C-alpha cells in the first residue's frame, strides 16, 4: 500500500524532517532515494498542506496565474498494445472501435482554432493505420494552415526516424507516460512483449530530437509500492521532462485488473505537489482521470501545482468509446461544452484560463 500514513498523526520531529525535505526541494536541492522514501512513508494530511502551498507558490512564480487550455482530439481507440490496466487494450474484444480520418481531424482542428485553442493534442492508441507518411501529411497541413498552434502528439512508441520525421513535419510536443519507472513494477502492468527499456529509450529519443517531452505515471496502480513511486520521483528528478502527466489508476471492467482498487485522490495530490517542486518548470496537467476520480479533483490539483487542463474536442459518441478506465468525465467535466464549469474551478484556485500556446518556460 502506498503513502499509507496519510490519515495518521505524526510527532513534531517527523513533521519537521518532512518540512525540511520540502524546503530542500523548493530550493532546488536534489533528494536521494532514502529521502524520497521517508517522505512517502511519513507524509500525512497535516504536513501535506505545507507541501501543497510550496507547490502552488512555485507554479505561480514561474507561470503566473495561467491555466493553459489544450484541445484534445482522441483520434483512434484501436491499439496493438495490451496494457493490463487499459480499457482499449487489443484483447478487449467488446470495445467499440473507431478512428478519425485526416479530414475529420482537420475539421476538429479548424473548430478548435476558431474557438481560440492554440495547442492541439492528438492522442490515440498505437494504431498502424496512421503510417509515418499519413501523420506527416496531417501534421504538415496543420502546421501550414495554423503556424501559431502547438501540435502535441500522444501516439505511443515509435522508432527514432518516425519521431524525427513527425518533428520535422511540425509537431512540437510528445506525451509518452512511462507509467512506472520501476522496471519490476512496469513488468507487472504490461505483457512480456512490451519493453520497459524501449519505453525509456523512446523518451530519451523524443527529448534528443527536440520535442517538449512529457513523461508520466499512474498513482495507485496494482502492485505499486512506495519504493516504486520513489523510482518515479528519481526518474523525474533526473530526466526533467517538460510535461508530466500524473493521474490515479482507475479500473476498467474489461481488463485483467478489473477487481483492483482505484488510486486515491490524496496520493495523486502528493505526487502533483512533489512533481512541481522536483521539476519546477514542468507543464503539469490536472488530468481527466483525477477529475473522474473525484468532483473536487481538478480544483485540488490546481491548488497542488497543476497548470494545464485538456479539453476533449472529440465527438461525444466517440468519447464514450475512448474509455481507458470507467466513469471517465467526458461530458460534465473536461469537454468544450462545459468550459464554464472549468472556469469556476480555475477562478476558485485564484488562477486564470489561458488559451495561448503555453510553451514550456525555462
Ligand atoms: S495504455 Fe496506451 S498503449 Fe496501452 S493498451 Fe491502452 S492505449 Fe494501448
């Protein structure tokens, strides 16, 4: 069980030691494995408020009050991979599959641009329908027609040449969650044909090519321990990704993990706040999974260092098919029709909605 002390009392010495670690991180001092483990083993809700406040202030110092809004297009729910936790894994024969052709993608991008979005995120399963050539064509046209838009891809593992070709075609950012930086844990979440080493290689390739690169992880995923989370924190500290996607594990009925417990909001918030201090300049989304877990998730995420929200622009019927986990908030929360609700959370966090390109600042 992770972060298991959260609702217990600590003595003063323990709290003081925790706060001194938070201050170290806030001052740019790198922590060691044992330090991170101490934090995760001992943090409780009382001392979390100190961490949360430091994370909020750090985000404000670098990005002011902006919450950057990204337009998300889920282009395909076909996937050749088989992650044990994912509702659109290839072995789920009950999933209703769809994919968008290039014209549909242009149509949504045009709509997004007219609505003011200046970052487009194209996300999908690993779907070989989208060849390198087709993606180059799609990205090239968007880049040509909308030169002031950032194009973010989240299309899984590809070879170096493909990543490079897509970058040259005009893509700027790439999200590829590592899911777990502990090889042993990664292998419990994925079938043996999926390679931890290749995933890490992909992240290195993306950064080397020049993408603003996003790593990320699930909190509370099956078999996860504090030691595993420490691996994630050490990895973030070392890799310094420009974007970090963190969300709770949420189960899906058509997966081998269907009976496992969901992750907990408190634990996700701890990881958001630590991520903000470890990688101060990161673009850190309040993820849809966090909003799906708890109605207060988005507001609390913004209060814990997050500064990005992705708004789903896919057609409503397709959103229902893109279910990586159950009870995804595809209608009432993070969709274009409900932007006013999102604005309320942003204002409550004393932040401002920002549709600009919102590049990584260093
Ligand atoms: S998590 Fe991603 S790679 Fe894994 S099965 Fe789902 S869509 Fe495919």
